């Protein structure tokens, strides 16, 4: 597959080869990651990367667009069908630029916006003070209830009544529970705010119908395409027809130049895959696996924020285990289990070395792993955290992890 790179550039080739090995021999639990299909890989590696196509299908600023327009229209039509959306823009380079484009389209600098706090599961684009969103707009941040670990919709409502935001962002990067979309929309309506949903993490589960969709209710919806949706790195923006013009103008020429048509082709291929019955099976298994992994961890004394999960995502607070999130991440890396350290709500520890770890099942479910493998994974996590300074014990676990993983090939990696 990489013959040309191999012959021409041994340094890049070597790193790709080692990364193939890492991906195939380890358990990938980072909840924002997934493995795309061979077809998506081919689209992303295609000659479409050669083409400039500023503008939109039928209204481009360069010649030679007949095939590019076909591809972008396919991506748009399939995304509309997948999410039952009125309007879709498939050009955002990634999730952060997509969110920025929405703010740029529908707000004035300095406007008041509500978003979830970063350490309660929000994203940096939802008003982190040092990020563009937090500098350009006046973000008022809501949180989760300390006791339940869940969103407190009455708190959201009271904040909205007090601050009268122009927009309410409902979006979550480390929140394991279902979202009450209708309640969010009702609060936005009560104060006259634009309702924006950022479903980056759960889009695949929403598309498959295994989680409720905000698309019928919300004014604007953004999502990355590379998480549970299992497409290439990128994002899309969906909106009601009345916001379509403003959104399109904010993406181009407001924020971006030429769209990445090779990535848009990858999105089109991935959306077609997500429209198949097999994808619904996949999404159901992602949820089942997450539930099973959560229960298996609880059985071993792990404390989960909110007590469990309704989605693909699990957040564990390791305080009672006497280990920090960072030390856990480092030890688990040594056995080939990849996850990320994460803050827990109102974390007393700093973000670089927080109290928790975040896990998810989208990637391992793509490999075909099921409940039995979740049980093994929980056992390995537990064992690893009890032998973090014992290199021999860690090496033994790594061997067991590798043996299991090699039975579940990663799409696009031949071993
Ligand atoms: C991942 C994520 C993003 C940003 O996506 P990038 O592609 O990394 O820029 C935005 N919002 C949420 C909720 C996310 O989970």
C-alpha cells in the first residue's frame, strides 16, 4: 500500500509502519478516535487533493469543477439524508473551524453565548477563556450537578434567564449521558436564543438512530466526521434553511479558502456507509460495549462520573484508586492500552495531571470486539494500575493485549 513512500522517503515510511504496528497491536480506547474503512482511506489518498475549488457546487471561482461538484453534491445529499437535515455545508476542515464558522455567521463579537465548562465535559471551542471562542465572545458557562455528574437543566434555564444569551451551545466532549435536546431547545426559545448543538462525539450514534437527534429541533448542528461517524478527519455544519446563506458565507469566504475535496470525497463515502443497516448494528454494539465495559470497571471498584454511560463514552475518577489520570495514562500506554487523562467535574487537580481517565468503544467495536473483550479490557486496566512500577508485569500484560488484538484486524492494515 505504501510502496512509493517506502522507496522515496524512508523516514516518513518508517513512522507510518511503526504507527500501523501500534494501531494493530494495541487497544484503542480514546473515545474520539475510530478506524475508517479502506474505501474512505482511498478517497482521502486520491488525486482529488490536487484540485482548487473555492466556492460551492455550481458557483466556483476556478475552472475544471465538473467532477468536484459531483463529489461535493454527493456528500451534501447523503449527509442530508443521514441526519434529515434541511441544509448541510460539508467544507469545514475540522470541528473547531466548523464551530468558529457558526459563531462568525450568527453572532457579533462580544455577544453573550452559553456553553458547557471545559472541566465539566465541554470543548475548548465552547468558550475556554484563552481560546478564540472565549476571547471573541462573552461566554457564560454552565456545569453538571456535583452529586449526579449530570447536566442540571434547571441551572441551565436560570443562567439563560439571567444572562439572556444570543446563542446556547449544547455540546459535549467528555459527558457520558443522554442529552435532553428538547429541554435545551425550550430554554433557548424562552430567552430568544439560537440553539446550537455540537454532536461531534455522538454523531454516528445519532445517525444510526441509537441516540436521540437534535437535528429536527435545533437551529444549527455541527459535527466532526472522524469520531463515532467513522469518516475522515473533518466536519460538517447542518442548519435550518433560514440560516443557510449566513453559514455558507461564514465558511467561505469568511473563514476558509479552498475546500479539501479529497476529504469531502471521504465524507461522501463514509456517509454512504453510515446509511447501511450494518452501521446501525455497529452503533448498537458501540453502546452495548460501553455499557459492558462500564459495568466491568465498576465491579473492580472504579468510580464512574454519573455512575455509568448512555453513550460510547466513560469517564472514571481515579481518586479512590490512589493514582492520577496522567500516571494511569502512562502506565496503560506501556501495555498497549491507549486512552486519555481527563478532568472530572470540579477537579481539584490541574488539567495536565487530572483525577480521571476518559475511555470509549467506537474504535474497538469497529475491529469487531464484543462483550467478552470488554471484560478482558477492564481486567487489564485494573491489573495495570495495580502494578505500575513492575516492568515485568507490565510487559506480560502487553503480550496478552497484543495476542488478543491480532485476532481483530484494523481496516487498512495488513499484518
Ligand atoms: C472533537 C470535538 C470538536 C473539535 O474537533 P476538531 O476536529 O478536533 O477540531 C468540537 N466539539 C466537540 C464537542 C468535540 O468533541
